[in-house]
C-alpha cells in the first residue's frame, strides 16, 4: 500500500497517510479541519523480489552452460551453414526436429 502526502490549503500543515489505492483521498486537515489536497510525490524506489533481475543473480553454472550452448551452436553453424537449424545447439546432436 502506498504512502500519500497531503497539505492543508489553509494552514499549510503537511502529513503522510499510508492508505490503499482504492481508498478515497482525504478531505479534512487533522490540525485545523479545513480542506486538504493530495501532493504529487516521487514515490518510493522499485523493490525487486525473486531472482533473475540482475546478471549476477544467476549461478555461475547457469552462465557457463549458456556460454557452452552458444559455443556449440556457433560450431554447428560453421560445420553445416545450409542447415535450417544451424544456429540451434541441438542441431549437432540431432535432437532438433527442424534439422
């Protein structure tokens, strides 16, 4: 749930309220009881949860396997450039159905 900033139009009192996006905006100042307006703020930073957002999130073995697959694909393309699946790492082993 986001935090919203408000400012009173009369007394200039500023305050923050932690409320749901679905909630209506506040209309009354807690200090003087007059009308308030919601301010537009920059908000908070982005929070990444889970894995795979950064290059360093993968284990070294995953990266090594990807490099090895790319090397196999390059070698297969060099051996048989006319193959419809020359760029595929599975073409060399015969696992690819397109070859």
